[in-house]
C-alpha cells in the first residue's frame, strides 16, 4: 500500500507529466477546444455515428454547458426539467427519479425504465434496462443529449429514447477547483475537480459529497461519488479512454401516503417506513475502456471497441425483508461505420454488436424493526444475458434535401432465477427475443429547416425485478413469472424542426424549434401493481398513445433568450381487463378506455434567460423558469386524480474569469410560490398509497472556485 510520501510523489510526477508539453501545445489545444464547442449541432447517439441534428429524422434536444454552469444539482431533474416532451417525477429528494418520454418509463417505481441512459456514450443503464442515475456527476457535465422517440433498432430497451450525459473534459487549460452548494433542509454538496492535459493526453477527476436531511420525515440521504476519465490520442486518428465511477450512498425512504395523510401532512412518512426503518445502502462501481480509430484513404471508416465491468452491492430494508443484493455486470460494444458513395449518392452504413450480462445473489432475512433477523428466509440467484446485433443505413436520395434511414436490430435475452431457500434448488429460465425494423425520412425545406418522419417497431423487455413471480400468475411454482411478455409497440412520428441563425439581425438573431406528432400502439404493455408495498407486473392487452411535443427557443434581443415548451398527450387503454385483489377475494375489472395513470394531459414550460456581460471578465445569467402540469390519474381504475399544479423558480449567477482564477457564484429559489403538489405517483397501490409530495420553497446558493495553470 502506498504511504503518504509515495502518494505525494505520484501526484507530483502526474502533474509534471501533464504540464511538460503545455507551453508548446497551448495554442493548438485552444483551437481544438473552441472547435469542439462550436459543433453543437452534431449528435452521435441518434444514429451511433456522427451526424448533424438537422439531417436525422429524430427529435433531438441538447442541454449545453452555459445552462449547466449554474444552479443547484441535486438530481437529474435539475438538468433535464426543461427538455420538451420529458416528464420527470422525484420521489422524496435526490434519488429514484422517474423519467418518462411518451409514456415509456412511467411504470418504474424505482429508477428509469424504457429510456436508455448513457454516460459519455457508455451504458449507465443496467443490462436489463433498469437505470438509477446516481453515479453521474451532475456538477461536471459539458452537455446532455436527449434523443426522443423509438431507438430500439439501435439500443436494447430504448423505445422511449436515449439520454447521454457528457462529461466536461474539453477544458481549455489545466485546472484544479472546488464546488460548493448549500440549501434548506440540511442540503450541502462539496467537491473537488482536477483537469490535466497536454497534446496527447487528458485526465479529468472529480469527487463530491452530498448530504440532505430531507423535507419529509425519514428521508435523510448522503452520497460519496468519484468519477474519472483518462483519454489518450494515439497518433492522429485514434483515441483510447478509460472511464471509472464509484458511488457509496444511503437513503432513508419515507414511502407513499394515502390521500387523507397527504392532505393532513404532505411531509409525513408512511408509519410502516418509520417503524421498520425502511432504507437502502448502495455501493456501486464501474470501469470501462474504449478504443476508437478512423482509417482508410479518406478516413472514411470508424471502428469502436468498448468493454466495461461493474459491481453493485445493495443493502435494502423494506417492510418485510432485510436484503443483501450483489450484482455483477459486464458488457461489450463493437461498432463499425463507413462513409462512402453509392451511385454518386452519399451513404453512411453502421453495423454493430452489443453484449451485456448481469448476475448476482440475493439473500433475505426478516426485518425486525429495521434490524436483520437471524434466519435466512429467501436466497436466490438471478441473471440476464442480452446480445444484440444492429445496422443503420443513411442514404442521401437528393443531396442537401432528402435522406432515407433504414435500421434494424435483433435482441436475444435469457432470464434465469435459481432459488435455494425456502424450496431447495429450483431453476427456472425464460428466453425472449425479437427483431425490430425502422424506416425514417428527413426532408430539408431549407438548409436550416427540415421535415422528418419515421415508423418502426420496438420491444421493451422486462427487467429482472419485473420478472419475479406474482400472486396472480398461472403457475405459482415457477421462480420466474411464466405469463409476463415483452411490451411491443408500433411507433409513428411526424415532425418539423429548424435552427435559424441571423447573426446580422438585431431582432430574432436565433430561432430553434421542433414540433413532433406521435402515434403509438402498445401491445402487452407492462403494468405495475402493488400488494403489501411490493410491486408486481402484468400485461395490459392494448394501449394507444398520441401526443404533440412543441419546443421553441429564440433570442428576440441581444443577450435575451426565451423558451416555451408544450406537450399534449392522450394515452388510454384500448383493451384491458385486470384481476383486482380485495379482502377475501378478487374480481375482474374492465379498464378499457381508461386513461393511463401518472401521465399529465398538458405540460407547459416557460423560461426567460438574461445573459450578463458586465465586462470581459465578468459574465452571468438571470433565469426565470416556471412549469404547469395538469392533473393525473393514480391508478388504472381512474378512481382518484391529482390536482393541476404550477410552480416557478428563479436563479442569478455570476462568473469572474481571470487569467489564472475563476469564481462562479449563484443563488436561487426553487418553488418560489411554495406550492403543494404531488411530485410522484405510486401507481396502482393496493392500499391506496399513491402520493408523494414535491419539494417546498427552497433557497440555495453555490460557490465554485478554480485555479488554471
């Protein structure tokens, strides 16, 4: 083990290594970084090859670095709240964010489903599609790419879209800094960042600690998080990178409330959550390596090789069990892209393979008032392997005008659960596979405005937790639910988007807009229901989802930005009969034509931004942000409904950027009108515990310091 003196020696050598060539490469690096920031109209995740946003038939939204430099970053909600078409629900603080795009992801009561989560292009989602966004350093982002709509032909379990969190590794100078945030309810976040580079290498390292006492009873949480990226430029055409993260967190869970409890005291906790001290402790780490190279006479070929391994240890205490879960995961990505011409027409062809595997034991004891019982009640091992092969072809039919996209993917999933206690050894496995195609058209009316449309099929395969057998299945002796099917959907969308720049105008220098209509037919939709605080899953026969997403941003005057987003949805069950438990028995209820719960009919977001350029060294932002969310049903029966709500936020920030020092300070108020609203719906709870309240008025402030060298 290194002692403190050898550790200091190692750090000194590291600094010397990165600093050695700095004086010779500074001009080159600044040019390269400036170029990087100016290519903000380029996206990779939508097609898995580098494309301009205006050229692809998808609705794409980017959160840029300017917006990410300020404000409190307690959860991904603080980063994604202004993306049109996204609906975000926080449970009780910073954990268990539910992200829904066009209804995909709504069924998750813990984490993200139906939306693929990437960090720097590497899967952060678990191999079974479940995601918890706790290992992403939200204070160190250079941008976020959100591609909405069916991407199942390129990624496993991505019928709703893909979100790629991009680390800020393209810094113009070496630096070391600290970031500090504080707010009401015992919130504080402190951390350090280090960025080193020369002509051939880059290193980014961050550590932060967060503590939050919570605005509800029994909702305290804390977290340690480490992220690092090392990138080496090999020759002129290749890069090698190493990505690591580690998170250690503990969260006390207050649970959901009945409508009576919520009206009486929305900040209270479920009494069982307190008496059984319901909580979870997570330790999770991941290491990923990536190699990307371009080759050919015109560098027209690109090859990516990525591999990653991870381990997650979860200590989960619910109302029944004190559980120890260990999950091992590994995966690999092979991708090849070629840019060429076919009959004098431009063509981009991409083909690849994704492999992911996860496995691990679960041991459950009795939960005795929050303490572990003596005897093992359940012990089993569950695993999933997924392998997928995909292709994407982008053919330019009419140059600078009409582009045709064809893509397809085949996925094979093998689920396995081995029970050791209480039944002795019981081995159950199920295999699910399928091929999904998609066709898309993109027609540019002008170089800055495009019409786009696509039609495709998607499969959303169940997560491991969703495959657990339930009291309502046809065979209770199985370790895996024998009846649950993958969710299949037919997806159509039609849209128009534009990015119009008029730098010479004094009025409306920039207009960015995207209007999308979508119509989805979902078969065998996977629906959650809750019995005794435990979630189970079943299929509904058929669901129709139609909607419109509108995003509009403009710069009407110098240093003024105005954003208006609107989403309309009409989601309902076309055919759905369900067995419902009641004390002493069960009945079959018909939910045909009922609305899908936890989906608002209307979402309106308004943002007004004033950029400040006080001097060459002093800049800043003033932001007013407000949202309107219409009421939602809380269950498939549509027996209860939340109320509409409106809340607003304000923030002011300044950056003092000098040659060697940079200081960023900001302050703001979240929920300035102190509205009471339901921020999370626990769908289809047997005991009527549907409601979890949103954060009350909260004043926060931050101070970030950095030294550049």
